[in-house]
C-alpha cells in the first residue's frame, strides 16, 4: 500500500483539493515496459458503481505522477512522530522501491475512492506499524490532523497480507482509510479505500477481487 495517498487524503481533508496540484519537481512521464505492461493488465477492473478517475499508469514506481504528487504532499505535512509516515506503507524514497516496475489505478464514487498499486518487489513488504503509530498527528498548512490506526483481521491472501483501518480527522472533517497489502510471489499489491466510512466487509471483498485478478494474470 502507498503511504503517499494516505498523506494526500489528509491534505485533501484540510485544504480541499491540494492533491490535484502539480508537484514542484516534475518527473519524466512514466513509460510502460514489459514488466509494467504485465502489471497494468493485472489491475482491478472497475468496481460496480464506480468510475476510473486516475490511470491506469505504469512505469518505475518513483516516476509515476501519483507518486510524485504524493511525495510533494508529504513534504507539506509535519508529523509529531516522523517515523509513522512510513508505517505499513512502501517507501518510494528508497532506490529499490523507487525504481521498481509498478502500475496504479484509482476509482471513485460519491461515497469514496479505491486506489490499487502493483509493484514488482521480490524482497520488500510493508512493515507493520508499531504501537506508537496507533495514534499520531500531522500539521498540514497550519491545520492539525489526527490519525488513529488499528489492525483489521481479514482472511489471509497470497503469501503475505495485512490490513489496517485509519481514521483521519482535522479541519472540521473526518474520513476513514482502509489499507490492505498483499504479496503474490514477486509482486506487492496495495489496496487503499478512502471514504467517510470504510466497512471491513467491503474492503475484504475488493481486496479479494483484486488479488484474484492479480493471481490469474501474474504467475
């Protein structure tokens, strides 16, 4: 799962649409290659009642527009516990993750959004957040945002999997972020659901559908 999108969600909550801004440093456009083309084909199909709002985009993970916008949003957020920024997420600032083949797509509906990322990472998997990251805060453009995270007990998928639900509040608003990370062989799948309420059942169902598509497409 993508830590950048979590921070973007906080920025959107507090300053209304900052995620649509272009990053200060524009990265070269991502160019699909053989590996990324295969990942793009394994992305989740449009969920019922939703529409595609971003992508599909494929290329080196660090070169993707979604990653660049997210990193810029992260630079605007000041956490009281900086180590928690990467808790449970892939770190796009490390060379191995930055240069890894990847594909991303996002969907939305009036009730929320779902973002899926597939990254070819043979030896990496997001670490579980520590206890100190169960509750922490960030300041985004002068507004304080509070994060509360708990682990979800969802059925295991693939070779490794873990899921979390984060409640984000601040700036007079509140949202929930459901995140699922799954390893399938040499591929890490990330599902991120954002909305006023993220139901574990719905998160489980979408993650299962996404994993089934990945398992059928990438051997």
